[in-house]
C-alpha cells in the first residue's frame, strides 16, 4: 500500500510549497539581518575579537 | 584562584593557557605522524614493494591510519587548541573546568594512540573515517561530552553577553559531531575487537556518508570557519568585513550542509530521489561557502601589502582561497554528469587534499605561527623559515592536486572509453599503469609538504626554547548583568544560548530525518526472497568478509556497479539495493585503485584468487596490489562464527537456530570444499583451515542476483 503510494506520488504542489517556504524564510532572514537599525550592534560584535 | 572582584565592580581573572598549549603541541606532533603516514602510503601506490610483505604495513591497513590521524589527531587537536584559546577571550572567562580539560586532552590522546595500535592490526569497522571499534567509539563519545561540558560551561560563565560568530560555529560543530558520531556508530559487539553496524547495505551507506560528509562539514569546516572568524581579524588587526554576511554564512551552511551526503553515492543503488537531493543541496552549498570565503578575503582589504612579508597572512590568505576553491570543486563534483567521470578516481583524492592540506593545514600553520609566540610570550624564531615553509607547502600541495586531477581524469576517461558496445580498455590494470607516473609526482608533492612541516617544527621548537617563564596575565571585565529582553533580532537570540543551541539542532535534524528516514524504512519494501542469490552469508563467507574488511580491501576496491553503461559493460549487471540487504557493514568503497568486485564471484576459478592473493603480479602484471602471505599462514577463527551469526540474527539476518549451532562444522565443510577445489586446480601447498580459503569463499559469493520474479 505504502509502496504503491510512494511509487505513484504526484503531489508536486507539496514540493512547490516547500520551495516557496524555504525561499521565503531565506528572504525574510536576509531582510532582517540587513536592516539598517542594527548597524551599531554589528559594529560592536565585529570588534569583539580585537578587544582582548 | 583564577578570579577576584575589585571595588569598581570589575572581575579580575586569568585564562587557562596550559590546555591550549598542550593541544597545540599535540597538533604539531600528530601532524607529523599523519603527514609521514600519508607520504608513506602515497609511495606504496607508486612502489608496491613498500608494503613489505607485512600485514600491518599494507596500504589497506595504513590508509585508515593516515586519514584518522590527519582528521582526528592533527585537525582535531588543532580545533580543541583554537577553540579553548579563542573562546576564553571571546567569552571573557576561564575554561570551565581544569579537570575536564585534563580528561579531554589525555582522553583524546589515548584515543589516537589506540587508533594507531588497532588500525594497523586490522581491527576496524570498515566504515571510512569511522573505522575505530566500539570500545574506542564509546571513549570518543565520553571525551566529546567532556569537551562539550567544558565549552557550554564557558558559555554559562561568560562575561560577554553576546556570542561572537566564531562561538556559533564551535557550538554547531560540537552538537552536530556528537549526533553524527553516535548515530553512525550504533553497532552490536561480537567481541572486544569486533562489531557489526546495525544498518545494512544501502541504509548503512546513506548513514555512513551522511556521517562521512558531515565529518568534513562539522569537523573540518565549521570549526575552522570559527577559527577563521577569530584569528583572521586578529592577525590583520581589522574587524571581519561583514558581520551580517557571517550570520547568513552560518545559518545557510548549517542548514544546507547536512543534506549533501548522498553525493557520495551518485549513480549507485541508492534511491534516485536521495541522490538528486544530495546533488541539489551540494550545488546550493556553493553560495554560503563562497560568502564565507569572500568575507574572509575582504577582511584583508587595506592589508594586502603585508601579505608579501608576513608568513601568517600568507598562510591565512592561501587557506581561505583553498576553502573557496575546494568548496567550488565540491559542488562541481556533485553534479551527476561530472561525478560519473570523477567518482572512484584520484580526482576525489585531489579534492579532499586541497581541503585538508590547503584549507585546514594552512589555517593551522597560520594559527600556530600567530599563537605560539603569544602563548609562550616570545618572538617567532624565524620569519624567513616560516616563509620557506609556506612556499614548500604551497608547491607540495599544487603538485599533489595537479597530479591527482590528471590521474583522475585520465583514469575516468579510460574507464568510460567505448567503441560501440566494447570497452577500449577492457583490462583494468591498463588504466592503472597509465597513472603510476602521476603517483610519483603525488608522492613527491607530499614529501615537499612534509619537509616544509619539519621546518615549521624546528622553527616552533626554537621559538618555545627561547621563551622564559612569565607570570600569567590578569584580565578584567564586569560580570554578566541580568539579561533583559528589550533587545531585538539576532542580538536577542545570541543572548539566549540555550535557544540558539536548540535552533542549531533543529536545522541539523530536519535535513537528517527527511533524508535518512525513508531509506531506513525502505528495506521493508525489498523482497529478498525473490532474488535467488540474496541470502545470508554462509559462516565461512562471513569469516571471509571479515578478513576482507580487516585487510581494508575497500580502500582500493568498490562493490558497486553503477547505473552507467561503461560500468555495466566492464563489470556486469548494475547493483540493486536488494543484494546488499545482509551487508553489515556495506562495502561500496570510494576509490577504484583496483577493479570493482561486486561481480567477481564465479568470474575466475578458486586457484586464480589463490595465486592472486599470494602474488598479484603473477596473475596481473603491472598490478600494485600488496601481497598477502599471512592469509596462507593464519588459521580461520572458527570458534567465533556462531557468535557472529547470532549477532547478525539479532539485527534481522534470517539465520536459523540450527544454522547458528552448526556454524563451525558448516564453515569447516565449506573450507574443505574450497581446499579440494584448489587441489583439483593444481594447488599443491597445504592450506587446510587457512584464512585464504574463507576469503576465496567470500569473493566467489559476490555475484549478480538472479532475475526478479513476480510470483
């Protein structure tokens, strides 16, 4: 039964949803990380190895 | 007492310098061993006589010693040294526990020594980069836990609220390596020195290469990226080019890397969807990898003129460039059509070495030249010698990689050359003898790299010798204040190290489960009873298979006829997943220095194998295979066979109670039959009960399965 189902899998839209989901999360993360307001914090983080 | 508090609310503390020092020294020592072993086995492939007719000196047994010492001893000790050294400074705290540090250091060295003893003795699981037997596997897990507690203890006691990107890479490495090691090492022991993995055939192959490729990812890449993000800014004295890019680099890498393992099994009996998934994710991996490389190289902006003079910067720039090049080559090799040419050839060996020697090795050298003078509070003995080291190592690597590219592409093209339905080079050995001159070049390249390494050892020895005892430096920092939740975004996330760890675990587990679970369940749908030849190994064949594994035959011979026309033309019917269902462990192999053996059964008479194992060149002139005289002296261990069958039965191999109780006599009877067969083919020597009989029985068993019938 399961083997038959897997062999005849045609729910391609699920793959599309997964693709859109992954790509959406990636774009969202990109926008979040590159937002302008966080510059001060990133400058602080960048300087950490040079502090000691 | 390592810390105190002053009236100005500053805490004063010292760092543990002894633990990083010990790990750095261990790195230097084991690196020499790993490189020496590498040059030696590279020379064995050019001059077979270097196998010395001694069992523990054969290529098959020494190759795992080389890979294990390079990865876990050389690169491993360097990781621990760098992680302990940099994390204390980034977290502004001393290493969590001196006792755990000692357990970690001495435990890891014990593991390496045990590996150095057991592997040449042929005590191996037969799974690449995971060859160590179960007691050592348990020891690895225990020592790794000590490391993890020490690391997470530092995070818990830190005085810096936010975790710098290097710490994320360390954290992901520690978590994921633990997961990979435990899942891949699950096995049932037969004795103290022998176990069988619970996975079989295609399952085992997928789990193994999920582990194998992610050992590259989370042992040889992510920790080194963490080290890069700390030591590159330190050496250049400039902050990393883009902190934002490092965040994307981290999350994309951690999420994507875990899916790429199946690219080691392209065109094999692995389900096609898993192969494609592995290929696609491998290609996607190019983006974050190059993001990291670009971030590293752009950190050098404004400091490029210093590269001409400073050996540390030379090594760093070269290391990051090699990272970029090998992470370009990896996705390229994962494309199915490219992989069809490159897989099982020396191209892969060249690719691996550009990563380990170029990326890891050069990064380690840069760190050593940077850290040793600082830790021992002195100056580097000679910058000139460090520059000489750089150019020798660079020349060595380039010779190595170019020779392996040429050898791989030559051999790959020869394997696939066909005129109509016929192979142009039907004798495998023809494709080997053509590339032997390139093996000389490779051995020379390795020798140059080793010679440069010896110069570094001398330079560092003289540096340390010139140092004088000094008081430990005292550092000051305010204690960590109470955490508030008013911070936004990634800053908030980094403050919550436990949540951060959970997200890393999720990123890693998602890919693992989606990829591995269907294959683990797929065995239910195979129907081995329909295939005449797919039945459990006889006790003698199983004994022979264990000898095959012990001798490391898989390091030169594959057992996987790919779905490619020229593989089928050369070896016979393509391999199917069903035929490996009782293979604990799988033996697909990853390199063909000799021909594939999946269809060798019945191809030659027993006496062919007999004489071939005694002196391969008597049968195949030009072969570089070692001789195995010990197989003609050593007796088969019959007494352990019943236990072996019992363990197999526990893992689902359908041995009956009767077959287990008669294992010894069945094996003896079959050995007598092989002996008789040899006699009838003109073999005069007495070989009663000798191991060669078991190995012949196993090799003759390796046949294509009969046609599937739909009854």
